[in-house]
């Protein structure tokens, strides 16, 4: 089958972009950044209202802004960008034309229309139901309709991705197995299909209920299935941003996976077990059995946690091995000291890996432990956790990837390179701080999604300890700095697209150049010390484990002082 | 070979495992199993486990039970709304309902005594966030959740709603006294 398209080989990276795929990646990534901008503007309202001394917005505006912030960031920004990543991992990495470009544009249009319809509904003010929109609280019908259209579009995009894999296989653009990064993207896409199907299953009846066609949707059934959408969509992020970590390790260091077997098996564990995590949200609910909670919330004996701990070791480990091969072998950490810290693509990813593991990963396991969940459920610890996973993990990783894509994909020289160098540090570290103090406030019991923690004028008002107010003020400060970091990212990316110097687009050809067969690797690695190829990474992993174990048992100790419950 | 190229070895699952990775897999798996059995073990030896006793209910079925308790055991009223403070005997069934935007009634319990606390929501989802103890339970409409509680400290506890329930959400706060 021949189709009229061209393939461009980027002179800066050697990557080969098919014309249709290139436009689709650009369009999806660009709209993603627009949503990040909108979500970021909304974040100003959220942060400045939860800062007790400021309390900027009125209650109704605050709840509306918070609803929009959650949806625009967690769903629209991230999934638009993920569609771009999927197309990149299939078409670009496999040097293949994209399957059914017209349908891919249809998917894009559905997602765009859906997201706009949803947001119009939210900003009309009658759909301030939060991202979770628990029934029987109802939003306008268009709130659900927008989400459904978006979900259908995203689902179609996943199938375009799968179709592209089939095309690549059939047209023999590569031999052997797909690259590890594409393998990770396949994991993300499989999880996405499950996620989006769950969303459709629960949002369609809820939409019909808002139209008066269906009489009622059971609140507990809604929570159970909604979370198969709501939490699983964060698992798409995990699989996608870990794929990008491998990608950046390969780009920045020429690093190869320590073991294809370990990394791919870890992705496989994600497919099998990661979905169970939506049970985390139901641990404080009535009506679900203990066995169901324990099995699901532990991802069946923590096999998905195991997978994350493996990725957390193998990615920096691969970087270390690559650096040691270049001669940075002194001591445990010369490889890390001599890493390209001035390159925002690398620094962003590294800050993301550390923050995702230490802050997001550990806190996630605490919340997902059946009994410990009782001291965390619906406190502001929860947003503290997911800002560490979704913002430090996914958003910062995608930001880092954009710095790479501006010259390679958008063919523009990045403006303000000095500022770009600092952006991951400013954004990453302020988010670290933001998440930590949020978890601190949550440990003191402060509620999430709450306009007035002082209960002003209420006879039964609860007076939070002073430390809780202090923590919430620090959340405000950390949030403002992080928003500034996000604004710099938008300035650099959008500015580069508009004003950056145009770069040479490289040779185009009407036919793809197949990926050459890689020569088999030689003998076992002989660098490193103590028989360990990556001793520095192993030492870091031990620090991580120590923090994990200590914090885990501190929480049990705290739990054991509470009222008896049975 | 790199992560963005197809692996050189045709069968990636035969790729050797490095010693760093092998050791880490063993450690990580052990830790995962410890965490799993900790959660199971706490059900056997721990004192804080959330009950799963649940019944389907409706406001019409639940309200009379609350009212019967209030009529029988009210000791005084508090606030301008004259919210009853109810002191049921130790070991009995006590009821608390959540609705837009209050908890009803106020309870007065004894330290060290065990009660069966029945929770439900009359309208939307609500949250039972007991402060400063920091015990958090979801309250779902249509379901009566029976939680066995044994307060271990005396004092004034607040029940903060920590599930968003509309424009008055931040005004929703109740109370439990422990003598």
C-alpha cells in the first residue's frame, strides 16, 4: 500500500518524522500546552484562596475554579500531551507512517470539542461538582457530554496508535521487537483503553441521568467505576512518563537499558496490576469487603509497586552505566556530578525521578494501605500526594521533553536558554516544597476542597492547630513560586514557537529509511565496583528504601494511638 | 542498542539480569511482601480496622432511628439551632447523619467504652473527619455504615465534612464529646 507522504530526517537528532504524524504530534502537544496555561491560571485562584491569610476568591468562584483546575490539568493537559507521545513513540521511533491520519484528526477534533464543551459548562457556574462529580450531586448535561466526547476522541487516538504499530510491522520499518520506549507507550495505551472504557461506562448513564432519562445511578457503583477511570488515568501518566524517562536517558547519555528483560517485565506488571490501584479511593467507603480492599489496594501484593521500584533503579542505573563507560568512574557519584545539569531535558527528568519516587511513590503507598488510609482519606495530604506524582512526575517530565522537542520537532531554536536552564529547578523544587507542606497539613487533618478552614462564624467551629495554618500558608507560598516556574515554561515554549530562529528541517524523502539492525552487545559489563555495574544508583536506592521503611512504620505508630475501631 | 532502538537480542526476555538489578529485585520484593502482610496482620493484631458492616438505607428508614435515640437520650441542646446533645449508654447503637450542611445530632460518649456508630448521608456524599484525632471515613448516601468505635481520650472532638458537598460545604461541622 502506498500513500503520498514524506519523511523528514532531523539533522539535529537523526529522528525521522513522517509529515502527517509530525503535524498531529505538534497539534496535540500545542493544545496540551494551551490547557496547561489555562490550568495554571486557575491554579493562581486555588492557591491564593487556600492560603488562609489571603482567601482571595469567593466560595462559589473557588469551587468552580477548583473543578476546572482539576479537569484541565489532570485530564486535558496530560492526555493531549500523551496522545502526542503515543504518536511519537509509534510513528517517529519506528520510522513509520501514521495509520489513518484522517481518523487521527477526527480524534483530535473530538477531544478538542469535548474539552471546550466541558469547560464552557464549568465556567457557566452550574457544574461546580469537582473533577470527581460524585452522584447524586449533578452538573449540567454538557459537563458529562464534553467528557464523553473527549474520552471517545482519546480512545480513537489509542487505536490509531495501535494501527500504526501494525503498519510498522507489516511494512517492516524495523526488525525484531519494538524499542523499550515504544513498549512502554504500548503499556500506556493498553491502560488508556481500560481507563477510557470505564469512564464511558459510568459517565454515559450519569449524563442520561442529568438529562432525566435515567432515574438514578447508585452512588457507590458510581464511585467504584468512576475511580477505574479517575485513578487509572493517572496510571496512563505513570507508564507514559516512565517511557519518557527511558527516552531521555537514551537521548541525553546514549544510555541503554541495563536489562531489557527487567524493564519490560516491569511494564508487564503494570499492565497486569496497576489498574487495581483505583481501590485506594474506596478504602474509607462502606459496603466493600476487607478482602477486596486488601487485594486491590496492594495491587495484588504490591506487584505494581515492585515494578515502579524497578524502573526507579534501572533508569538512573542505565545513566550511571553510560556515564561510567565514558570514564566518570571515580567514587560512587562522579557519574552523577558530571551529568549535564545545565540541560533542562536531563535536569527536569532527574528532578522528576527523585521527586516521583520519594514524595509521590512513598506517600502513595501510605494512602493505599487499607488502615493507614483512615488518617489520610480526603485530607489535603491527598492533593499533596498527587501533585508529587502528576506534577513532579508527569508534568515536569513532559516539560523536560518539550525542551528537546522544540528544536527537533518544531524546528525552532529555543529562546531564553539561560532561563530554560533554571526552569526545572525552580518549578521542581518549589513543587517538592509545595507537596511536602501539603502532606504536612494533611497529617494534621486539614481537609481538601475546602474554602474556609476557620469555619468563620460557625458556633461549632473547629480550631485547627497553629501548625496547620502555618503549613497552609507555606502551601500558598510554594504554590505561587511553582506557578511562576510554570509561567516561565509557557513563556519559553510559546515564545520559541513564535519568535525562535527557524532551524534547518533536514532532508525529506518520499520513503522511510528502515531502522538498521543493532549489533548484538558484547561480553558482560566490567566497569563499576564490587561487581556492581551501578553502585551509585544502588546506594541511592538504599537511601530510598530506608526513607520508605521508616516513614511506613512512623505512620503505623501514629495509627496505633487512635481510637479503637473495628 | 538503546531504549529508542529495537533490542539487538531477538528474545529480549533472555537478556541477562545485572547483579545490581537482581539484588534490588530481591530486596524490593521482600519489602512488598512485608507491606502486604502488615496490612493483613493488622486485621488480626491491630486495634484500628475499618468495619465493613453496611446496610442499604434511605432517609425515611434512617431518620426514625436517629429520632428515637434523640428522644430517649438527649441531655441538653447547644447552639442557636438547638442541636440536641445525646448521651446514649455505653455499648449501644448510636446514630449520626450527615446532610446539607450539618451533622445531626451532637454525641456525648464515654472514654474507654465501645459504641456502634451508624453513619449515613441523607443527600450527597459527605465526609466524617474526626478532629483532632484525624480519623476519616466516607459517608455515602443510601448506605448505613456501622463502625465500632472505642474513644481512648476525653475531650471535645469535631466532625469536619471533608467530602465536597456543595456551596455550604465549608460550613459543615459537627461535634462529639468524650467524657
